[in-house]
């Protein structure tokens, strides 16, 4: 994807990667990851991540009913580590437990990266999640329609 730096991932004592979180990259590389996802896994004419996988992972209409928005959570749907927005347009986010986020709108080719962090791992109990979501909805509304 054209990363400018090596990313890191927390590993266990035996060197196994911990897949549930703890991935670290530069701000620009998080943006590049978002743009890779916004372009359905392609960059520079080369398919890096299989497109069908990303469509399956990021389109709530391809998920089992239990993973649809309003079912998986009171608001988001869920697919393969992606949080899926309700609505006809395919929009999704990667959400860290402290609020770090990558928001993606593939149609608009729009990405927002948030590296700020909340005080607690349960972001839903703070205003941070609401404020972060309001900024994203405002940006999408400015360049497209919600």
C-alpha cells in the first residue's frame, strides 16, 4: 500500500502476533490503509487485498441478519473486524477500544483517521464516541449525503 514505515503488532512471549488489537502504524500509514480500503483493496492498479473479501467484510447487506446494524449493536453492524454503518451507502469504520478510528466512505473516497484516545476503554460511556461520530457525519454530509 506504499507504507512509509514498518508497522508493529504486539506479540506474545513466543513471538505470535496478538490479532485482537495492539496494531501500531504512523498517522500517514493509517490514512494509506483507509484509502486502500476505500479503493476496495487496490492501489496503483494492483489488488493488494481481495476485493470480494472486503465487500463481504464491509457491506452490512452481505452479513447474516444477526450482524446487521441495529442487531450486532444498537447502531453499527459488524463484519470481520469492521463496524458497519446503517443505510444504503457502504460506509464502515475500524474502531479501537480507546476511540482510535479509521472511518471509510468508498463511494466518496473519503477517509478520516482519529488517533486521539478516550480515558477509558469503553468509549460508549464517554462523549468521545458521540463527538467523533458527529465530526464524521458532518464531513460526509459536506461532500456527499448521509
